[in-house]
């Protein structure tokens, strides 16, 4: 009886679902970043491969959560076969946006699960 009370208290005070969600988002964005770095180089060897891979990213469900990144990738998809240099530039622009989003999410993750009622030591 006492054990279940302790466990329920533990579960209520340390709810990691929000933190785990943020961690998964960061992992997805880091993986997407790696793919885009490779795509920005692959486009010079095979435009079709770059277009197919980029199209798969655009059609994915997770990318719809990041419309600004998706818009850049859609623009890149329209010119991949005509201008590989511009495609590589747009991939780098998407990487920049991903880096900013990762920074925001990691900053938010550090605040999740911490008590807002901290006792400050020293003078106020």
C-alpha cells in the first residue's frame, strides 16, 4: 500500500512525457540535418537521387510540424534538376533553420521538469 503511494507520487512529480517528446523532436531534426548535408553534395553527382530523397522528406508526416523548413525544401525540390548550386544553397538554408529549431528545443528541454519555485540563495 505504501509502495503504490510512493510510485504514484513519483510519477506525478516526474512526468517525463514532455521531455521525451522534445528529445525525439531533436533527434529527428539532427537526422534530417545529416541527410540534408549529404543531399547538398549528392546533387552534383545525381540530381534524380537528390530529388527523390528530398521528395520523400517533403511527403513525410513529421516535416509538416516545421512549415518554414518544409517551404525551403519545396522550393529546393522545384529547382533541383535545373540548378544544383541553388539546391545546395537551399539545403544549407534549411540546415540553418534546423539548427535554430534544435537550439530552441534544447533550451526548452532544459526547462522541462524543473520546479518553477526554486529557492534562490544569496541576496535578491
